[in-house]
C-alpha cells in the first residue's frame, strides 16, 4: 500500500494480537507515518494473575512496549488508563507520544446536550444491570450479580 509522509494510521480494537507491530513500526519510520492508537486498559500488565496464559500476558507486554515507544497519540478510554500508560511508560524511559483521554459513549455537556433516555418500560422502576463483555473472573460478576439480585 502506498503511504505518503504525514499519513495517519489509526489502530483501534484488538490491535495487540492481530497485527505485526514490528512491521507497523518499520512502515512508520520508512514512510513518515503518524500513529494513533486506542488503549482500553492495561489489565494484563497490572494484574497478570487474571490470565491463564503467560504467553497472553507476554504478548500484551510487547504491545505496550510498542505503544509507549512508537505511537504519536495514545487515546486512553479513562483517566485510570491514562495513569496506567504513564506508569508503564515510566519503567521504559517514558511515553514517546501524547496521551489523551476520550471516554467512549460520553455526551459532551452544553446547551445542546440531551439527558439520557429512560429505561424501556418493562425495566422502569426495577433494578437491572447490563454488562456487555466476556465472562471472566476479572470482570467481577461475583460482585455485580448480588448488587442487582433481589434480597432474600
């Protein structure tokens, strides 16, 4: 694919497991690409005990090393993720690029902002939780389920 100096490559989603990071770093240097990457969390670095495979944790560390060394703009999904990126980068000579927080799904405040939509009718007045995720111990369903379960 032809790249021109100043083109931007934006990495979102599960880029750490699907892409050849060394190839991307080489393309960046060779063609003068700008790199932007979304980072959701650093759980494998902060809590490797939540993962069965050491290979998984090691592969994630390679990704984090790539983020702090190569990416021009890191987009963190929370202040906590931003702090974790800076923490990780501090142990590796610092984060090369900027780190900015963009909270997914957040509505900007202001005159045109609308309030959140009420729950659908059958859930109005009832306690419920919506979780869109994998079911793994690190998602802490053990704490979430009793929070919405009816009292005995």
